[in-house]
């Protein structure tokens, strides 16, 4: 691994000016600061920046550890690890520092396949233990197994099995960083507690008339007969897949709610689901198969990511959708993916604003977990067809920034600047029947054919909002950090680090 510093990159920040994402006149928000070349035998698949700051101690664990005894040590830990980047590569996990010249650590992932094929780390995240909050942990996937790395000691301290398919994403709770959520291609979402130890015996229910524990598969939230794993961590809840209300295909992303016991998921079945977190107990594995909200009408293709913006508003993005023209199987085209901001109307129904206590059991009706209509679309923006990765980040000011990685550049948007979606007029601007009749004619064989309509305005989608652009060749993915002041873009074997710049023009001399 080699590091190179761009000597021509000078970071000059003007404290009197607004941040770049609030300044439409800022044409160059970032300047290249450093590049990191990864060993040619590796290939980057995922990455996560160290997410916490000195102020995070006030909100983590509901502020229970915000005391004088820990505050000084916490400040030193933040100084040591701020700017650390965990990279999931082919067959290994890399942890490097973007602020210092430390090369970091590399951990090999055990090969789970039969043959020469190496396991790739497709998901990675940062966590903290309740017992040792000053020793950051890196949780990462190796196929269907979840690994826990002590980043200080550079040692894997736990691995957990349970998923019946490859893990697709890892999410850490924003307030309780020992709660880990993993999504998988086995149709389920699993929640792990790092304060517990793995189960050594299965805890499956007894289904009459059988008197022994059931032996169902992982999509039903059941455990295998072998021990769960070793070290630290235990699966405490499973959001099941299947026709009862769960996902009908691979789950691709999830997001914890910041203040309420909710988690949103999305996946290959074009569905967005919002679940109530079940009561977590060390004695019994909780299972949930009916979400509080489920809809497949927000996107037309698989949904790649989901994020909470506030109490009841979410942002999701989808891949391009394969469409047919005139119902013909041999005449197909791709419609651009979309980035959608929508509001879940049913939030106040389950969490009334005049009630401080939350009910012990939250359960919706069949229309909630089958195909709900309790949402309203706020904004819907088309994505560039060459979009490779979408990252949503909350800046220090509370703004949410979207980074779209294309093949040769990164597009940056401020969600607060998004335009509302265009609503079709009612009544229509022109007579649709008369317009259709004028475009019908007979072909040479005497059959009716329709001229292609001239579309003057697309209803349902939003006009493109202001964007910032960073040119970077071969970008596969991008992540933001340091309150939006740092941008990290990844290629297959190279990482670019960009820092916020405000070009200060010197006063002219007379």
C-alpha cells in the first residue's frame, strides 16, 4: 500500500462563508488532498469512515457515558481514530488513516467457498462496545458470516453465523453503537447485540405435533443446529422474509430510526418496509414478520438504499428499470433509476405526538404490511444511467448531502434544495381522446398505427436541482465525512481523498 500527497493541494477555509453545500455559487467545493494506492492483489468493494466526533459522547448511549471520567480519554480516542477508513477488499479488510502516515492494518478473511475463489468483503461498518468504548470495532461481512475486528489490537474477536445467504449491508445504530443490523440475500434482516455472547444451542420454536425444535431455514428467522459463533455478539431479532409481510427477495439496505424503535428496509422486490423493533431479550430470539408499512409503488425497480431524514421522512434510490414498449417482449428499454423523498403518513398513528410513552405492542392492519397507501411523494429525481453508487450523509448543519458516483465524476446534491415533484394538471391541459385520434393513421397494410407522441412535460418527477461536481476517473463509490468537509472516492485499486476548499482571492494591489 502506497500513499502519495498532492503538494499542490492547499486547503484554505473561510469561516465567514457558508459551507459549500449551502452556497450555489461555489463551483469547486473540494480539492484533491491525498491519494492512496491499494495493493494490486486487492480490489475495493465497500468502505466506511470513522463516524464519531468529540460531541458524539453527548448522544451515544443516551448520554450515559458523558462524564468527566471518560471525556478526556474519549477526546484522545477521537484524535487517534478521526479520519480512519475501513475498506472491504477481495479477501481482506484494510484499516488505514487519512490524517497520518500510518499504513494501518490488514486482516485476511477466511475462505468460505470450496475452490480457489476468494471471499469479498461486501459490507463494513464501525461499532463500539459498551464495556470498552475506547476501543473501536470494525464489523464486516465475509459471505454470510459477520466478523468483529478490534481495530486497536488488530485482532478478530468474534464471528457470527446465521444468515442463509450473503450479507448485503451492515448498519450500526446511531445511539447504541453495539446494536448491529445486517441485511442479506436470504430475504431477512438480523439485529445483533455485541454486549452478549453467541448462542451455542439453537432456540427455535416447537411446532406441533413435533416436540423437538423446528429445523426451518434462515428466511423464517430460525437458527441452524450448530453454534452461532465465537467471541462476542448474539443475534437478538430477525425481521423475517416471506409472504406473511416480509421481503420476497434479497434485502439490500436498512436504516435505524434516530429516536424511535423503528428500522426501514428495502430490497430486490421493489419494496420499502418500516418495522417496529421487537423487544430485545438475551433469553429469546425475537421474530417479526409483519412491518408497520410496506409499499412497492414508490419505485419501479430494485431499491438499493434507504435513509431516514427526520421523524417520518425517508429517502430511497432505485436502479434503472427494464420496461417494455407496447407490451412487446422483444422491444425493451431501460428507464432511469430514481431518487425519491417520501413521507410516511402513518407515523403519527403509531406514535401519537401527545403521548410520551410508546405502546408495548405495535401492530398494523393487513393493508399496512401488504401494500400500504399511507405515504406521499415529496420529490422524485431521475438518476444518471451510469450511476454506480449513492451515499446519503448528514452534515454538521443538519443538511443531508447525496453523493452520486459515476464512472468519471461525483455529483453532489443538497436534499434541502430538491424541487417538489411535478403534478399533472386536473383537468388535463388538452383533450387526450382528441389528441390520440389525430395521431392514429393507417400503414401500408391497412392496419392502424400510432405516431410516437411528442412529450412536452414529464409529470410525476422533479426537475433537477442544483448540483456540485467533482471530477475523478474510475470512481466506484464515494463517502462523506467530517461534517461534509471530507470526500473519499474509491476506485478498484485507488482511493482519492478530497478536502473542502474555499478559494480566497487576494485583494488587488495598487
